[in-house]
């Protein structure tokens, strides 16, 4: 191919990617049961008052974060229980110290907490894959990316747990 062809291909790729990453408007939250964390103390308070917490670390510019947001809201509407199971969102661009505290480097990342600490969740039938981070004993510690099936499986396992 000649130089002009490469320039045209690069220009087209630039136009397409610019459109994908251009939307930085806040991702709308459709559930009243999702806590929007704006300060580290808010997350600390939620973690200390709730047995199990699912935290969505996201960014407004992230297309997969936008895609999974309605699923996360629906899961909160269906499964949230006061004191037992809560759902929270942390914008990594606004609450950077919280994202750093838990080693979040990809968006979205869903971290599962038990009694205030990141912990693993036993999930029957969830096949290991790149988006599922397993810890000791094969427990799911986090889900990286907009893996709807994995997120649903972990939340259903948490919803079935009783204190």
C-alpha cells in the first residue's frame, strides 16, 4: 500500500475512536439503591455497616462501563438488602485514592467486600476466564471488564448468603 492509503486508514481510525471515547458526560444512575461514592469516608461507612458490598470502579469515558451500568443498577434493584448486601459505584477519576487503595487499574472492575474487607466469593459453576480474578481456594475476588455473566453469578451467590 502507498503512503496515502496509510494516511487515510489512520484518519478513519482516529475519527472512529474519537467518537467512542468522546463521551465524558456522567453515566446516569437509574437505581436509587446504588451508592455513588464521592469520598473515601463514604465507602468506609458503607463497608462498616453492610456485610457484603459490591463496588463498581468505573470511569465516565469508558465505553464498557457505560454498557454494564444498567446491568449493575438492575442487580442493585433486585438484590440490595439493608445491612446485608449493598451496591456502590466509585468514579476512579474523581475518587482516585479509593481506586488506588484497592489496586484498581482497569475499568470497569467489580470488587467484592465481606465485613469491610475485599474478599472472595464462592460461585458454583463459574468457569475461570480472563475477566474473573480468583483468589485462595478458587474464590472470585473481582471481575475485570463488563462481564455480565460473571457479575450476575457473583451477585446471585452473594444474595444467597445469610449472615
